[in-house]
């Protein structure tokens, strides 16, 4: 719930692209001197998308851990629990973009829902492979 609250805070006007861009541009120019604005804007765009990937990847792992230990103490249904974690990630991503569509300084797009959902899926696939490999309880005979 704390991670979802953090995602919700990040979706406000306070952390919109305009605000984070202005702050980061001042920081980068203070550290490195004058920076090409166009290059910075490209960097800022990809940095924000990396934030999506990281944030929703972590959300999917937190949901996996929570659902796994809550719904499956015997740890036998790893695939189903991973699917539930992914669906939770998709749900939060959808609500987040819907919320952003009502904030004038933000844009809620289906592309970000896809990015967030794919990020969650990739993180879950890695976690699934690692758990299956290292946890005998996740490999029912």
C-alpha cells in the first residue's frame, strides 16, 4: 500500500514533467555547466520512462511477495500468484493514468499503461525464474 501511495504522489502536479524538468535542468547545469536544452529534454523523457519501468517493476515484485505469502503459504501456486501480481500491476497502472488524465499538467496515456504493464511482466518473469530455480517448494513434483 505504501508503494501504491508513492505512485499516487508521483502522479500529482508536483512531480509533473515541467516541475521535475525545471529542477533537474537547474541541478545538471549547476553540476556540469551549460547543457544543450534539446539533449536534456531527451534525457529527461527517458529518465521519466525509466522511472515508470522501475516503479512498476518494483510494484509487481511487492505484489508477488504479498500475494505469495498471504494466499499461498505452501508456495505451490507460483504461476497463479504471479498472474495475480501482474493483474494488480496493470490495475494500478490503469488507475494511475486515468487519474493523471484529470490533472492539467499531466497526460494520462494508454502507452504508459502498456509500458508499466510490460515492465511489471518482465520483472515478474525474472522473479518467477529465480524462485522456481531456488525454492524447492515452488517446484511441485
